C-alpha cells in the first residue's frame, strides 16, 4: 500500500503548530488476522527504532502513536515516554474491530481499528500541522537523491 503525505493547507503554514507530523497505530503485541496461536511482541523495539529515525533523522516535528495494546496487560508507554513529549504523544486506543460492512448485513465484516485511528489523528491533529502522514512501524520515509538531507528538507522544498 503506497504511503501518502497529505498537506492540510500549506497556504496557512505560518499559523500551524507543526510542519511535519506522522500518525502511527501500533500494539505492544499482536497476532495476524486468522492466526491466533502465534503472537508477535516485537513492536516495542520496532517502535523505538521508528521514532528515533523519524524524530531525529527524518526531521518530523511530532509523531502521534495510537497505542492499540490491551490496556489490562501492556502498553507502549515505556517506549513513547523515553522520547520528549514535544516530539511524541501516545494516545491509548483500545478499540479492537470496526464494522466495515453496510448496516444490517449478515456479515458485519472485520477491520482493525487502524482506519478509525488514522481518521482520528487527521481530524484531531491535522488542523495544527502543514504535512501529515500515516505510517506503520515498519515503514520509513526516505527521500532519494543527493539534493535532500531528510524528509523535512524535501517537504520544505515542495511547500
């Protein structure tokens, strides 16, 4: 799935709190759809690497982490709290599944709450930023070529 960076209104960039923001939906541990016997709990390490890259190297002003961990047993707070609150905000997001089928359909469908989290991030924080993207913890924005130092430098150029 291609990653999209969306401008929330470059014309009013001078009135924005942030220039470049990322939204991330993650869980401390998870199993893939249809797989209930194997649990992956490597998210903390991957999130720490992701946050380090995007806040320190890529030039992102802020990252909003929608934490979909089970609130009764775990969270990603240990990772997010190791970064400045000026750069990383953790939003507890315990929602599991969203209905993605038409009303009254025999099969209500199943979608992770990632889509709702991404929309929440855009609605809540989009008005305060010029550029926003939604990424997974295994996705990195890396500009290519010799003319860009980092993502921020590239976005400065296109704004």
